[in-house]
């Protein structure tokens, strides 16, 4: 149930708050109640989500108990139906009523998944970089030991215990023989998809430069195989509408949108085909116009918008000009966090205003050349609809095919290295990242 917020408190009198006439009369002539937990909505209206939910169970059954959804119902139907927005018998001290600063409202035509809170009032979203199960890369180890056998107990726990775990699937699940005309093409046995749940996978991103390695058939096989295994995907689809569609989820009282896009292969007609209104492909953002439109629209339906973007320059540990420019555009469009990958190495951790940016998570389970990698943990306060903390979690490897929790010395060295790349942030001994003031 909704919890009262304590930020942005301002002094108000009843004449400053928009109240229905009947409720206003009752408020001044009624008895006392200390149980009210109202908030001032973004349009200045006094509203008590708890009271509205408890007294309108038919609304809660249809809309849930998210304050924005309940308020949407009240504004559209409740006032006309004579439903009261707050307890008329409450003794409300307006000077202590906080503002409810979240504007997005769940859209009735949008499907929202559910992320269960293991800890009341927060969820952790854990992100990993590029995974490649091509047999000559890491696929042989996964085939020999099982996918879960490619991780030690600590790393496996970090993935499984996250409320939501996401990685970039940089290969195809297909048996198609005809490959794209590229130097490197990656595919793996579709049967591997049945092992993704063993490592806690909740979502995979497909907007990258290897999803089309076996042409349209390989992409369609990938989509079908992941769907059959119950693994949602973003960033590629049978058409542009499907490829650019965000993954929407509700976690407690917070709604989230996650978008996957790629700007690799920086020219108009690359081997990895961009999806169109009539053809399958990936969601490209070489021209960011459509991406920025999707972000802006997602922000009207979700409290937090996260963009997972395939970008940057291979082997470069600091962001290039294109990354810096796009990050600024995403922040201006309403994005709340950017998660990047592609460069095959760890990159700078930074901020654009208050938006955290991970310029590259690096390779994860990708190739025998991988040495240092990470998980990135984003913790959301689901009562406030805000990012509570971000954490860089060091991970090291044995020959790139067995990922393990580093010892104390190695962990300290990796965090020191990330500090050297990231002048905008402070990184503490546990990897928690904060913006320097």
C-alpha cells in the first residue's frame, strides 16, 4: 500500500487547494481523525490514495493501488460519481502535507509486467554487458558445464537474487546456415534459451550488431526461441513498432520502462538491418529522433525510463563524442538512467545532470579474452519512484568462460581503475557510485 512521502513540504492553507465543494464543507464541520495520509498532486489537488483505495474497492480491483492510477480514476470518473478524494472527517494539517511529484499514470492500453519486491519499498535491477554463446567463444563452456556452471556461487547469487536481471544477447539462437556478409557472425543452439532462467534472467536486449548475423531467419528464430523459453526481449522485432517497444513493469508503487537501442554501424545501410514498419530488424538510433520520441512517450507512462544502448568505440575506455551527445539528448528527453555496452571493455561511469550513465559494462560472458567485467546494480525506491542507489559490482574471469567474485585485492584494484576513468563520480569501497558535488 502507498506510503506517505516526506519531501518538498510547503505551507498551504485550504484556500490554496482545489477541493470538491461537498468535501470542503464536511472537512470544516466534521469530527477528528489522525489517520489521513494525503498528498498534494502535481496539479495542486489534495488527494489521499489510501482513503480512496480503501473506500473504493471496485476501483482498486481494476486499477491497483498505485497513487497515480487511483488519481487518474478520480479525475476521470470519481468526481462525477461523487467519490471523495480524501477523508472528510480527517484533521489535516496542510503545512505537513507533502507534494506528490510523480506525474506519469499507467496507461490503460499498455501491458505492465510485475517486478516483485523482495524488500518492501525497493527493487534492485541488475544489468550485465555482452553475452556470446557462439561455440568457439563461450558456448563450448556452457555446453560442457551448463550455463549456470559458468559462474561461481557469488556471481550466480548476484544475478539470481536481483529482483530483475538483464543482459545483452549478442548472438543469434538459430540453426540457419546462411550467414550475413560480415567478418564475425555468431549463433548458438536455440536449446540454450531453456537455461537462461537458471541464471535468473528476466529480460534480454537484442539491439546490437550481431542480432542479424544470420539474416532475417536468424533474427526470427531468436525471437521465437526466447519467447518459447518465456524470456522477454526488447530492441528487435518483426517490425519497428515491436523493435522499439519499451518493456513496461510495475514494482510496488513505481512504474518502469526499459528501452533497447543501437547506434553501432554508423551508416545508413549496415549489415544489421534496422527494423521498418514492414520488415524485421533492430531498433537503430543513428538518427536519434525516433528514440527520443519513444523516451518522451515512455515518460508519460512510467516514473523511471532506462535506456540500454549499444554504442561507443571498440576498446576505448572513455566515451566518444557520439556517446556524450546522445547521453545529453536522452537526459533532456526524460531518461532517468543510461546503460551502455559494445566497446568490449569497461568504460567511464558518469552523470548528465542527475542522470547516471554507464558508458560500457564491457564483455560479460563473451570470449576467452575477457578479464575484468562487472554487474551494475540500480536500486529503486518504489514508494518514491526514484533511483535510491547505483553500484558497480566487480566481476573477474578465468579465460573469459568462468566468471567469479574477485578477492579483496582484485576488487580494490578494479574499483581504483574505475575511479581513474570516472572523474565525475565517487566510488566507495563497496562500489556504490555517487555524483561528485
